[in-house]
C-alpha cells in the first residue's frame, strides 16, 4: 500500500513538473527553481518505492542502504530549490514593503539556503559511509530500525529532519502571509493548503527527531516502531498530497490562461497576418512565409507564428493587439475618408444585431487594405470604431472583428469601394 501512495505522490509531483516545463524553459531563475523542486522531490519519492530502492542498491554499494542516502540527498536538493524559489519571491526588489520582517527573513534564508544544503549533504554522506555501513537489524524494512541504537543514526537523521523542519517553517510562514493578501479565491485556497502542508511537515520532522533520539538511547518494541511509522508516514503523505493539490491551483490557472490566450491567438491570427503583410515595417516580427507557396503546408507557418518568439502566449497576444492597431493607423493614412460610412452601411445591409459594429470595422479593414498601395499617404481617414477601454475588452472585440473579417468575400470589397460616394464623412457607430 505504501508503494501505491508513493507512486501516486510521485505522479502528482511529475505532473506539476510537466505543467511548468514551458515556464521553466522560457522563464527566469524562479520558474526554473520551482520546476527543479518538483522534479527532485518526485525522484526522491520514486527512490522510496521497493522498485526504486532495488534499482539503486543493485548498481551501487550492496552492503550499504544506498537508496536511503540517494533519497535523502534528492529530498534536500528539492527542498533547497523550493526554499530558494519561495524566498526569492519575497526578497525580490519589486516587493512593495522592503522593510517587513518576512522580506528580511526571506533575503537572509535565500542567501544561506544553498550553502546550508551543501553542508548538510556533505556531513550526512560522511556519517552514512563511516558510521552506518552495517545494519543492526537487516530484516527490518525501516531505515531507522535497521540502524537503531547507532549514534550515527541520530546525527544523520537529526540533521535531515532539522533541515526539513526549518525549510518547511519558512515556507509555511511565507505562504500563510501571502494567502491573506491575494485577491483570487482559487489561489488563496491553494496557498492555505500549502501552508497547512508545510505545518504538517514541521510536525512530522519534530516527531521523527524525537523518535530517532529515543531509539538511539533505548530499544523500543516492534509494535511501537510500527505504530510510529504508520503515524509519521500518514503525516508525510498528507503533507505532500496537500502541497501537490495546493500547488495545482496556480498551475491550473496558469494553464487555463495559456489555453485561453492560444484560442484568442488562433482567432486573431488571420487578421494580424494580413495586416502585418500589408505593412511589414510596422510589426516587430513579420509573419512566417517559409511554406507560403504550398497551401497544404501553410499551417506550419501559422504554427511558427503562434508558438514562436515571445516568452508566453499572453505576451504574443499583447503584441498582436498592439500591431493590429499600429497597422490600422497606417491604413488610415491611405484609406478613403468616407470608407467608415460605406462600411457601416454595408454592415447594416448584411448583418443583424450586435455584430454590426465588428462587421463594419472588418469591412473597413478589408477595403483599406485593398486601397493601401494605390493611394498616396495623406491625413488619416476617420476610424470611429470603439476597441474597448482596456486590453481585456479589446481582445474579445478583435475576435469578433477577425471572425467577421474572415467571412468577407472579395466581390463585397469591390462593391464597397465602387459604390457612390457619401455626402458626409464617417458617423460615429454605437
């Protein structure tokens, strides 16, 4: 049963690591640290299983319980990287309250975490090799029972659990403090779960320190040892399950944001691509045209536009929105001054309901592109189409425009431009 739980927790940790690969690949040190923490701790849990221990012991020193040392080293590495991530968030220069105690503690822990981890690993390795090279009870499945009564066990395990308790306490304080400040309910719940998990980790480590001191000083019964292992293992399982589930909240939200941004990008991309090809000097990066002459492979160019260059889909979407508006400004310098009114009249003829404004803007863009190279630059033509007060409103508006834009046929553009001139310039649409 314990192996099943260990595999389940390792799977949750690996899932967290997989979800954070995009951020780790393109992000900064903090993003890579969080990914490394999940990966190292997942490996540590795999070492805890019977299969993982057998694999490690079969290729290492058979006379030593080498899998335990590897497991503990991986756990320390994972905890260290996690600790550096957590403290880096609070000791960053952009923190608003640079004088708070939490920030000062974070800065101090961030500076000493790596050195403390390396020192702990070195001492534990020396003690393991020199003082724990023989087992007292080779039949026991538990590391502590195998070396009960040996002074080296108390040194080895106390160092490990003291390190774990200290790091968990720092994480609990930081996540508990952050939970009181974040406005989003899902993120706040996740932070509370992680804070509780780290509090359980502190309790687990303290109980284990007390137990290792006890069995070093005096023998205990097998039933007492089994009961202790059951209680502390339950605490450890609860710790990692709560932490994994709590950490999923921001990860799931980030994944949802990425998926939403990609959907918006796919919808807006045809509009952006046409405008960017019309005025390529205005955009930061021109659309991909590697396989532009092969219709069946054109999706490769689209994929390069949607997946490349920017560090995240959200940044790419922001660039698309900005460049669409920049190119539209260039189109206005060569568009007929009555084009907005023509477009509005055409939209009223073919579109019903609330989609008229988006359709009118789409007609304007199509027609302005058609006349861009045939007219000299002059005063900007009127463009009375509301884009929204902020980025959150502008994106759905451009989605509607892009959808309407894709439905316009070439003969409609010809009819729009060849119609009789209007008596006024463009009215403001409502």
